C-alpha cells in the first residue's frame, strides 16, 4: 500500500511540473525590463546600421527594407545594408527599384557566397566597421540585424538606444511577433514568441542571461570588434553563439520588451520541424561553451543555471519525452485491463480522476498562455486566443524536431535549408527605379 502511494505521488508530481512551470513563467510577462538610469550618449545621436541578410528574398525584401528605413528618427539615424548572398532570383532587381541613398547593397558572388548567414553577417560587419572608422562614429554605432521578412515597429530604435545608454551593455534583443497570424499555425508561433519567449527573455534579463535572437538583435560595434574579425560563426544558431561569446567577454545583453519586430510565421508543419531541428542542433553545437561559462567570473550563478537549462534542454527533452510516453502508455494499459502495475497506475474508481489530471496537465498551460496573449496584446479576440492556446500542445512537434536534431548531430550533418518566404501584399508592387548604393564585395574584404 505504501509503495502504491509513493508511485501515485511521483506520477502526480511529474504531471504537475509542466503546468506549474508555465504558470510561474507567465508571471514574468508582467515584469517590464527597464534601461539603466545612466547615459553615455551625452546628447549625441545614436547612429544605426541595419543589416538585412538576403538570399533569394524577392518576395519580402522590398517591404523589409522600406520598413527598416522608416525606423529612422532624429536621434537615431539609420542606414540599411542588404547583404545579397548570391541570390539567383529577382532580389537584385527588387533592391534596385528602391530609391533611397541610405540603402547600401553588398553583393556576394560565388565561391564566397552562400556559406551561411554567419559569413554574410561578417562581410557586413567588415564593411560597416571600416566605414564607421572613416566617419569617426565607431564608438557610437549600433549594428542591428533584421531578417528578410522582418518589420520593425515605429519607435523601436529609441527604446533600443535607451538600453545602450548604459556603457556596460553590448547587445539588446527586441521582442518578436508574427505578422501573418491569420493562419492558425502562424498564430501558434505568435503565442510562442510574443508570450512564452517574451516571458523567458524577461526572466533571463532579470538574472543576467538574456540572449540574442536572429531577428531584431542589436549589438554595439565596439563590442563586436572585441570578438575579432569574424564575430559571427558557422554555427546553426549563430545568434545564440554570438550572445554566449559576448557574455563570456563581459558584455551585458538586455532584452527590450517594448521594442517589437515582426516576422513571417511558418504555415507548413514539415518546414517547422526542419526549422526547430536546426535550432535544437545549434544548441547542441553550443554545448562546448558550458565549461567556459562555468569558469568565467562574468556569469553569475543564477545566469549560469539558466544557461545550462537552455543549452541542455535538447538533451533533456529526448529522455523526458520517452518517460512521458511510457507513463501515458502504462496509464492507458491500466485503464484498459484494470491492472495497476503494482500501484503505478490508478484503476477502478480512481481511473476517471487519473484521466482528468492528465488532460488538465496538458490543457492548462495552453489556456494560461491564451489568456496572457489576450490580456497583454489585446489584438485578437478571446475565443481565438483560447483556441490557439488549446492547440499549444501541437508544439509537441518540438519533440520530433529534437529527435531529428540528435540524429543529425550524431551523424555529423550540419547543413540546413533556408526557410521559404510567403508572398506579401507590400512586396507585389516594388515601386520605381531608384538609386541604392551598390557595394562590391571586393571593396570590403
């Protein structure tokens, strides 16, 4: 009888861990990170170069560039550098139609092109670094990265600049949302990014472990320079690795929850699995930084725990998923046969209660995040946010992606296919012929 009670208690604890974790995390949604009340700008403007890595982005790049240029305000002047990484579609023609002298296009040709996003960003860094030194703005310049489908929200650069007023801050990550959330799968990703990832980043910001994401990341140029001539790497999550290297170098990274950038959500399950597999595999590649994180004095104990959890998650998800599936299978077998497996499974009158607990544990987190989305964003009806919350369990595809990532990692496969973009209304009419500045790669290498 005692063993039976112990098994039941263990199962209850395991089932409640997931909803409790989500509930605690949701609380951080209302914790607003704030910039430090100090300034090293001395009333000067904060110049921004926004880099748009582009490989076959004809469907979205025009709207992205226009949106980036429109972010300029009197205190935050903007120039945009598009790195055309050997596109063989109409990307060059589309860029040529944008009439704005603040737009620069860096064309990379084979064999240097298509060696990964990190290499494209490093080429942009070299060009921007040399230009900033000639212009005498090296110490004030901020480099932002906006993906080919990214749209910055008006006023975001002022918010980002306020964090860089603290000289200890080397990088700032903005909040990410999905702009094609009329599709259920895309809306599910908006729930994930605008609520769950947002709360996670706020938590990280509070303990000193905020990370950089691929879209909407901003880094001080002089901080990039401390990482050598190639700040970005060939890692499958070059953004995460850059953030880790910056933390190790003593540069603080902040999260600006009020500075928002939107991007396209995936509407195809198979592409989503491939994307998440790349992210998980990239985390595995970054495990090599764990010994350095443990040994560096620039990372606090709380930040170290969060780093370890984040980096080890792909390794943990695999065995945990097997455990959960095993528990579910035993529960189903016990309910079907009446056998309690020595008290491990509730049977008889306790069976319905067991099923109710399982369902509650699976559904509760999604309902919580659906309510959070409605309360905090207030741009979707409650019924729809609750519906997508109930579909939150669909993110179980992350488990499939993790297993795929483990297989690829163990077999040494590190290549990845670029995510295909969807046609957007703003990109159907690309305007009249313009005068964007073209930069030959040979002039910056």
